[in-house]
C-alpha cells in the first residue's frame, strides 16, 4: 500500500471547498424575497458553507483513497447483473412491467402519482426511441425533440382542423415524424461524431423556429389549444357526453370522476411504451438491427461487409423518429395545449442524458434513468431550481464511475457458434 500524503489531500480538500464556494455563491447564496412592498434581496450563505464543506470533505477523502489505492478510482463497484445472470434482465423487465400495470390500482396510488408516472413513461418511450439511433446505431442526435414536436403538432393540427380522432392521427403522426427523420438523415450521411451532433442540433432548432414563426399554420407562440382527448371505443371521459356519444361513467354505471381520464391516459402511454420496447427488442435481432450494431461498432468494417451505410442510417433515423412522433401525439392529447416552448433544446438534452446515463443500448437502463432525471424532480418540485445542478452532477458521477452507463449492454445480439462455458 502506498504512503498516504495528508498535506496534499488537505490541500486538495481546501482548494475543492474554495472552488465549490465560488460556484455556489451566485447560484445558492442569493435569492429574491417577495414582501408586501417590493422584492428584496435575501442571503443564504449557510447553503454556500454546506456546499463547500461537502465538496471539501469529499475531495479530501478522494485524495486519501487515491493514495491508498494507486492507479484505481475508489468507487462503489456496481455489478453488471445482466452479464453475471443472463436471465436477470428478463426477470427485472417482467417485474417492472407487472408493477406498471398494477400501479393505478395499488392502495398508495393517487391521482398525482399516476399523473407523474404518465410523464415518466413519456420520457421512457422517448428514451427507447432515441436508444435506437444512439444506442444501437451509434449516431449522436441532439435534435431528437424535433421529431417529438412534429408528432405533437401533427396530431394537434389534424384533430383541430380536420376533426380526426386520436387513434387515426396516432399512426399519421408517427409517419410524418419518420418522414422528417429521413429528411434529416440525408444531409448527415457523410458526417460522424461532433459534426453529426452539430447538424442534428441545428435541425432541432430549425423546427422550433418554424413552429414559432409560421403563425398562419401553427398559431406561432400562442400555440394550439382545445386539443381533443382520446376516447375508448367512442366513450368519452367528460362529465357530460357530446351529442351522439356516451360517457365512460354512464356506460359502466359509475359516478363521474376525473381519475378515470388520468388512469386511461396512463394505460395508453403504457401500451405505447411497451410496444416500443417489444419492437426494439425484436428488431435488434433481425438483420436490420444487427446492421445498426455493426454500424455502431465500425462503419468502415460495416461497408466492407457489403452493407449499405446510407440505408442503415436512414432506417435508424426514421424508426427512432417514428416513436418520437407517437410520444409527441400523446403529449399533445394529454396536455390539451402545445406551443413551441414545449420543444426546446433542453428536452433533447434530457432525453439524450436518459439514454447515456441508463446505458446506451440498455432498455431497463433507460427506465431507471428516466425515474432519476424526470421522476425525482417531479416528486421534489421545491428543489426544481437545482435540477440542472443535480443533472450535471449525475452526468459527472456516471462518467467517472460507470462510463458506459448504469446498465450498459453492448453484447452482440447474435454469435457465430456456441461459446464454451468458462
């Protein structure tokens, strides 16, 4: 064991505390206090002190650990259960699916919990869609929110202007989003890495600016309101049924409750998310899925095998965009109102972070990351202003401790021959 250098560790701790205090002072040291007369400036220097102490002590312990274990990063070893126990992922997946189906009927599940779970499932579905592009095909996409917006506006415009139902607009929204995915794929066929990310980022911003400025078509910044809700075989979830229709409560002889609509929307997005998951698991075992993985590992080798990278990239963009369009159409019908402010770059960043933190290529990892990045801020709304601080901290910790994600799974979906047991 190497000798422990206490003076150097103490110096690192003090420097870390000073840097943390300097960063925390503008973010946490000041706040505006709303009084009866006017806004006044308040101070929270105790928060800055606590931040400096936590970082300083952590840096001190980290330096001591590095001296005690040279050449190794002192982290908590997180076992890869998917590799040690091949059926563990299957059991966990079925367990999560069963819990999600039973959630609205559990004793502790109130309307607020079901509504928050619905929001988490939207991001789970978006993460699974982006996982096709980033995790399987290895194409870095920073403009994924554009397809989300296309799906939302497709349903909103079709429903409000042509009076089409949600179930008819849902596949159309996915089709339109897939078309935009192909349109994005063509200009980036020869780009890789950072250049690809920059172009996709620009594409996402172009879509948002078009939605904001094309007022005759999208109603501009005012957005689109009064978006119709979905029905269950013609049954509405309103207190009074429109002419020629029947409410869900009247048909089943129940007392009207707003919880019925919330639970119905939850099961709609749950069905869409499970369909996305099953489709992804199935297609990654098909030739196109294996072609995505080949492209991710080495594009030159992929081309040398006779595969067409152009077709592979376009199919990945189109497939991922299609599921984003499905999620966008559901988002529009759930909210009843959409505007360009709902589809900013931060949404793309959150979706990409869900894929990266969960582990690129891991379906269950996306679920866990969505719970952390979307679910926790919803349950602790009083800490909403520190969301980006926690967001950045989580990214740093994951990149240090688990660079490939919480539950990374990059094993090939098919192998030649049988592997001998070790």
